[in-house]
C-alpha cells in the first residue's frame, strides 16, 4: 500500500508558436516537496485535446527535430475534417494519438529516475491556445 498521494497543477504559457516546453525542473521541484526522499511514481498529465507529453533529449536539436517530424507527419493544411481555428488546426486534435497527454515516470530516492539526456516536455502544436495546464501527481 502506498503512503502518499500528492498532486499539483502547473500553469504553462506556450505562446503562439509550436513548442516543446521543458517541464523537468518543475517536476524535480514538485518531487522535492512531495516525495521527500521516497520512491514512487510521478504521473504527468495535460487535460487538453491538442497537447501531449514526451520524454526526450532537449537542447541539442531533438526538440526541434520532434516538431519538424510532427509537421511532416501531421501537416497544417486543409486535409483535416476538424476545421475550426487556425488553418490545419485539425491536426492538433490528432497529436495526442502520437504524443500522449500523459507520462508515468519512476521516482527513486525522491528524484526522477531519468536517463542522462532525458527531459520531460510538453508538446504543443496548437497556436490558438497559448495557456496550458499540467497536473503533476506523486504516488509513493
């Protein structure tokens, strides 16, 4: 049985351009307060139909490569049936099928057990919604 379940909501401004927003530092800060050295799981969830979460390398171009891959896979053109918002917005509603709105990560000794180059990121291709919510939940 677990001893603790703690949750917090983050407000994230992503702006009006496609973005990969690094959440790793905010996850680590939350775990310092919530986990207090314990093992467990961190669940990261964004309650949006047009955003997702990923664990990738950032800062060496992989984040930009991800956005380019999504542009290739899901072009912002008029092929989409979902047509409100900016041109090509329907592809934003398909994004969570490829970049899910959740991630569950191991916590060991109160810290994220990520690989050397891994970061937790919010992926947002929707230029119509500049504000996002991310829920962090620690179970340990």
